[in-house]
C-alpha cells in the first residue's frame, strides 16, 4: 500500500522569508513527530542522519551546509508533507568551513543576546554576574502541561544563602521555547518576595524579572521564596532545564502531564554546557498522577533538567 505524507499548512511568508530552523521546527510540530520518529521516517526514504543533527538544525544551532545535507533536507520536505524546495530555499549559501562542529558557548550566548542585555539592564552588572551576592542552595520547580502538551504553569521555590550582608533581591531569567510569546506571561510572587521590574524580549522568547525581598539579608543567612509563571502562549517544549551557575545542594524538577498527552520518553539529563552532549542521560518513568520527577544532588556548574521525546 502506498504511504502518503500528511499535508502541512505552510504559511507563505515563512517559506519565502523565514529562517530555516523556524520553518523546520514549525513543520515538525505540525506533523506531530518526535525526532526519533522523524529519523525513522527519513531512514525509510533511504536517508540516514543523526538525531542530534536534526535537533541542532531545528534549534538553529547548526545549518545543513554539507553537500549531502541537501539530500536530507529534500527527504525532510517529503516526510513533512512540504512543497519541494520549500526548506532548501531557506538554507542560504553553503559554507565550507567546519560546518559540522558544535556551536560554541559564545555562539549560543549570542543567540540569546537580547535576553542577556535585559539581565545587564536590570542588574547593572555584566551578564552572568547578577545575583553575585547569593548562592542558590536548593530549588524545586513544578511544571504543569495541558491537554495540548503546552506549558500552562511553572512554579518555583528557591532557597538562597547570602555570601555577604546586603542582598535584598533576586534576578530571574526565563528563556521559553523558540516561537513562544512571552509578552503575556504573568508573574505571581507567591511568598517571601514581591515582583519588581520586568523586561521581555519577544524575538528571543526570553524575559527577566526582579523578585524583591522585604529586607537585606545578613551574611550567611538563608531565605526561601517562591513565584509562579502563567504563560499566555507557548509551544510544545522539547525540554525543561535549569542553568546552574554555582554549586547547588539539591534540585528537584517535577513535570505534571495531562493523562491524555504523555510524552513517549523522558530523560533526566546533566550537561556541562548547552552545546555539549549530556554527561548523564537516564530514563524517567511516569508516577501515578502522570507526574515525572528528576532529582539532582550536589550539582556543579552546568545544565540540569529533563529532555522530552514526543510520539
């Protein structure tokens, strides 16, 4: 029996003038395939490509510039039900220099340049040095996803310890999935703090906001506070993670799914940097109540969280 590709509604503006990774990401989402399933479909078309390569293309961290990549892109068009050459025309000129290397940390930071600039604006310090007077000891993140597998609520409880006397606020950076609209995301200070200034970057899907304490902390003092984010518009996430900037005693991430919209797999991951493969990648299992929990102890500088693979 002949297999037919499902047609995808393809906005003309996106095809003709959008970026390759945005167009690919939207097409994959509309087709409803995980990267592993997409790779299997490509293999059925006689094309072999690493799942990590597809992930980098979809996130804009690499471009398909090697000569054989055109074959993969044309197969992607067929699998995703797109018009011929609709992705190819978005690739742009090929570059012959080191096209398959991993993106550097500097390149990744450049892709979030707008969000970094917001951090510097609110903190008055170079990016990465905000919250310098506080150590983050423990964090509990609770994420709720709805029937459409999109994020509806993110609640965080944090315990910080003052390195010296005086800190009276904490600067939070939230980087949403590309394509999300952060302009309507509501911030609710739950306890131990109140919301201060907020800056948003719609193009980078990032936002930065202050949480103000009622007083300055004494050196060595711990403080517990919590807040909740209510996204007004989000896309289906591929992962949830937290960037750890200094040693953290404990981190608990809990994902609450709708019973009718569970991912195919969840992986507990630890990466030294976003541009590197995980040092730890362990399967997680859904508990009763459609909840997945990932617990981390004594984390060093890096990225910890959960990767989601959707069917």
